[in-house]
C-alpha cells in the first residue's frame, strides 16, 4: 500500500510538471535564455542585470511618476511582453532547433517552478496549522516580523529599500546556483557564533 501511495504522489507531481510545461510552451525558448541569465552562465551577466535594474530605478527616481502611473505603466509593459515577446522571439530572433538538451533544461525549469510553488504552499499550510494549534506563538512571531519590517522601513528610505529588494531577488538564483548564498551565510553564522563565544569568555 505504501508503494501505491508513493506512486500516486509521483504521478501527481509528474502531471503537475506536465501541466506547467504545456502552459509555458510558447515561452520555452525565452525561459531557456532567462534561466541562463539568472544562473550567471557568463560572468558578465550579473553586472548587466544589476545595471538594468539600477537604470530602471534611476529612471523612476528621475521622472517621479505617481504610484498609480507607475503601476499602470508596469502593467502595460507586462501585457505587451506577454503578447509580443513569444511571437517576435520565435519568429525573428531564435533560429536554432529544439534539441534534447533544451528539453531537459526546460523540464528542470518547470520542476523548479513546481517545487517553488509546493514550498510556498507548504509554508502557508504550516503557518495556518501554527495559527490553529499555537495561536500565541503565531501572534508573537507575526508581530516580531512585522515590527522588524516596520523598523527597517522607517530607518531606510522606501524607494532605496525596494531597489535593494528587487536587485537581491534578481541576483538570488545566481547566488544560489553558484553556492555563494550558502557560502556567505555560513561565514556570517560563523562570525556571529565566534562573537558570542568571545562575549561569554569575557563574562
């Protein structure tokens, strides 16, 4: 019976991945290039991406559009990209054939999307369960997190904070893919533990 349940789970996940592959079929060539950029296939990619993000935020800072205008313009750009980019890219830019290596890379992208969605769903379920079973800890955790966000938002200009957040999210896949995120996280944790150890010795 355990084997059957495991098989059913695997089939369900495979079906979910297949649905994502079908949904993003028109974007598959574009996703391959985006994936290469996000994973820093070339050393120049992170600098170019950081420059593009910086240029975008500089333009917004210089023009000073209202929030409603900014949201409307961004929505218009997303709509135009969604309609035109797959057609233009497939017809005029891309000239290669869809080979097995491309299919494998595309499947890995779709698997990553499904895994990310499952992690978000699992986190949401855990928070709901915590709210039901441990309401005091849930309330304390939420208040602490929101308090930290409010403090940071008050100490750092919101526009600059948004720029740092967007820049970090753009560079995050490459940092994770190259192991830099884990490396610097380990270094930071080590430094904190060493500092705590020195303080205990002084006491």
